[in-house]
């Protein structure tokens, strides 16, 4: 199937050709025709699957087919994103795809001066990409008109909910006209997403291009067990011995990101930290240096990493596992984009065994493990509690490091069947891929919610 068969206009096809694309991705093949029909959409797609073009292309076509009311400068399409970086990336894509159309786009987010944004809004904007907080700032100052919004897009809606934006989202919804098209995109499915979908969407078409809450098959995942006080040493060893030239490293905290950056610099490895305490200008400069190859390692927190558009990023390292399992999927989704191969390495100490079990339960398979010679964990080291992680009593269930059985650490994704924490007890025929912790009542509720959605693709594991 080509883009020509999706019903897109000549102007959009020309823009697609300018970008060098010829074949749509699975999410684009499914989403574009549905959105062109004006239907609401609930779409599950990982980073790197082409989801931005999946909603931007049909959105631009629908706006171009309708004439703006004379004398009106109101926003016609609103795209909400959780972070500044993602907002900037999405608006850049919208502008690129709409370059041959008489449509204007703009992006607004916090951390920068508001007056230039006000001036741009006064000149009229068809497509506005925004973060929730700054959008509400403009709404309170009455510097934008949302009464004419025809299409609303929530991009990475799961992350917005994780960040506590639900109240802001509801305040924004109250400013929009009742009659509009709604598009909700998520990477990890949850009860919160289902509740928001019920509240926001009208008879939506459900699109999923992969089994829920899974990593892309193009990402090779690996665990390196190591003591907590030797993680930095092992990271420097891996980068140097394997000649990694571009590595995105995740930490749990801003302080941890700063500390690790200084340690890597001390080891002779160029590194920059990117997190919420950095100004937008500093974040932009760090990212530019990383993309250009002037910076070898970019150390990021989960929040700051959202929207990082790094083409062909080869390596992601979890210096610390996330306390929220779904964040693992988001993190490693930075590599292996557009079906290119990537590696995701996690440095796991005894403190994080509980977090690792939670992640594997979510993924429904055991991540391969490899102990690096010279960095073997000390079996006498006891686990310590992690701030914001599993509770103390659960962590203490595994006090010391214990090597996995050979069958549990074989290379390649493997279903977890016989391990106590596995989800293998759930029926393989369960269409929901139910969490083993769910009660029958929970599963029934999930199925009842799913029945409200029109399933677009029959060949995906929903």
C-alpha cells in the first residue's frame, strides 16, 4: 500500500515525497482513512511508529477542505502534548507536511517568553500545538480563541495523565465546542486512559498496531546485573569498550542526572544532562550537541525525555530502572524507531529486583540477562529501599543477588511461564492480555469498556 491509496491530497503527497517517504507505516495505514472520515480515534502506538504523521496528515487535509470563516482568527485544530520537546517536534512535523497548504501552525509551551507567542496567535493560527499549562495561561489572558476548534488531538495522553494533567485537560475541554473530532493517542494502556476515552470520545475506532504495553521488536533488550556502587564504572566501561558514540541514559532524578554527567565527564566521556530544572535554551543546546555528535552521552529524566526526536539512536541505557513500569516501555522506545535496530541495556542492582519483576510482568516476558566479567554482583550486598519505588517489605523479600536460571536468561524475548511473578497464568487466549493481579471483576470491567470501541484491525492482539 502506498500513500496515494490513502486518499490524501496532491499537496500532502508532495510534502511526503519531499521527506523521502513512500510507504505508510501500519499506524498510518489504519489511522489516516478513519480520521479523514471524521471519526473519533483511540490509537495505541509506540514512539517511532509514525503516529505523528498518522494524525497530522489527515488533520491538515480536513482543514484544507474547509474554508476558514471570514474575519475569524480562531484556532481550528488543537494538539496537546505533555512536554515542550514533544510539542516542538510535533509542530515541526505539522509545518513540514503542510508546507504546500495555505495553513498556519504554531507551538506554545512554558519556559520561554509569552509575548512572542501572543503576537503569533494574533496573526491567526489554524493548527496550534501546546502544552496544557501554557495553553491555560493564554486562555486566562484571553489571547487565543478556542471556540472554533474542529479537531482535538491528545498526543501521548497516557503520559499527560501520569504527569497529573487531567484537571488541566478537563479545563481545556470546557473551552472547546461540543461538536468536534477527537483523536486520543497513547503508548501504554491503563484504567485512566479508558476513563478518559469514555469521557472524551464518541463511538471511537480503536487502533492498535502491537500488543499492548510491549516494546518494539526492533529493540534488543538486555540486563546487566551489577552492584549499585559500580554502576557508573560499568557504564563507562560499556561505552568505551564497545565504542558507543551516541547513548541516551536514563536516571530517576534530576540530581542523579547531574551527578552522573559529572562522573562521565571525569571519565573522559562527553556528556550533558537534560531535565526539568534546565532552561529551555539549555535543553535545546544539549539536544543539538547530542544530535550533531559533539556530545556522546545524553543523561535524561523521564519527563525531559518525552518528545526527544533523535533519528537512528542506537543505544538506550537504564542507569536506574523506573519506579513506574510503563516508563520502561517509553524509555526504550527512544531507540529502534521506524523498524531500525536498537539496543536497550539496563544496569540492575539488588535494590531494583522488585522493579524488574514489575516490568517483566507488564511486558509478559523475561528480559535476557548477561553478567559482565569483572562486574559480578556481590552476593553479600543487601537490598536497600528505593524512594518512590516498591514498599520496604516487598523489597526485603529478596535481600541478596541471586543469579537467574539459564532458562530465564536466554537471549531474545521470552514468555515468562514458570516464574512466580509471571503473567503466564493468564490464559493465552485472553484478548485483554490481563494483568495477573486483576480480579475477575476487573477483567470483566475491562472487556465491557472495550466493547464500546470499534476495532479497526483484526490482526492485532488487543
